[in-house]
C-alpha cells in the first residue's frame, strides 16, 4: 500500500527571542519599570538568561496566561487525514489555519493517497479498506474526466483523504491543544501530530516545551478530570491522581464539607462585595 500518506510536521519559524519576550511581557505586569526600561536591561544583559528562565517558570506555574499569546509558532503539516482536520480546526482562539483545498486542487494521482489507521490492519481489514479507496480513486478520476468540477467531484472523497496545513499558533493556545490532544482519550492521529509539534518546539525551546503536557501533567492541572472509567484505562492513571481522590481528601481533612453551590452562596458574595 505505497499510496498511504505519511504525516509530516515541521516548525517553520517562531517568534524571535521568545524567552525575552515572555520575560518582558510578564515583568511589565509586575514591575514599576516601563517596558522600554525592561528591554533596555535585557539588551544590556543586566538580567541573566538563567534569571529569565526562572522568572518565566514561576509565572507559568501561576496560570497567568495572557503573556503567552505574544510568543508565536509557525508549522507546516502534511499527510494528515480529513478526519484529523475536522478535529484540529475546532481550536479557534490564538490559532490560524491555511488548509489545502479539495475545491481548487484537482488530485490527479492514479490512486489517491489515504491515511490508514492501524486498527484496520489489526482487524485484517486493511485490504478491503485499500480496495474501497482504489474504487473511490477511479470514480473521482472519471468524474473529473467527465467535466464534473473538482468542487463536486470531491463529494466522493472520504475522511481518509490526506490534507495539508500551514498553521500559526501562539504558545497559550499550544498549551491548550496539548492539554486536550496529548491526553490518551484523544484520537491516535491527532495525538501523534501534536506530539510531533511538541517535539519540534522542544528542539528549539526546551525551556518552555516542558509545560506542553496533557492536562494531568505536573506542569498543568496535575490530576485527571475525565471519568473514573477512563482514568482506570489510562496508562498514566497509576501516576496521576483522579479528581475524585482530591475531593475525598478534602471531605476527609477539609474544614467544611464540599457541597453544590446554590443561589444563597452567590447572594452572600454579592452582598459582601456590594454588587
């Protein structure tokens, strides 16, 4: 099956001096110095790179996320399925996509490329999968030859059809993407793609790549908020606590029992704050 698409992920570029930009953005919020004065100190090397790294690390632990939007990455991604793309474009804040069009691109290969999940091979149905795609390729080619526009011929193309992206994403959204898509509950293909994006960032910026984790990571929430059933299935379940365990600890050792919030609680806050 040499017409299987191969996933490719490459970091094309990233914001110049990203650590310094993060430091200046964070420091602006917590310093009497102006941003210009902060940058003058950075450029004069009055602030060591080690101090910059430490300061950024401490700020990232607080959840202060808005400065992270000022560090941007550009990725080239190829050979991923339309099934993946429908999930990926659900991320809409802090990210910009340009995607290969099935309307304007006329695919002229004798046999169209496709993405084949390993589960089909394990089920020994990969030959039937490939046969169906071969028939689809023939029908698509016949449609184009008959004068059917590519925008209408594409109606026969499956979710297995590959597509390409050019992506611009800021660090805050990259953290959110990793929260969700590195979790073992995410589909295998998008997990693989995001893992490769993380590896590309780690190659050039290991200082901040350590924060790119699934949401249960020690640099993120630190616990699993999925169902107990999903947590029990997860390979990380043995080393990451489930949210129910945290509530159990609170119930056992907290100063008061946890209960559902009611309108009384909201009114009490409103009265205290004079809202």
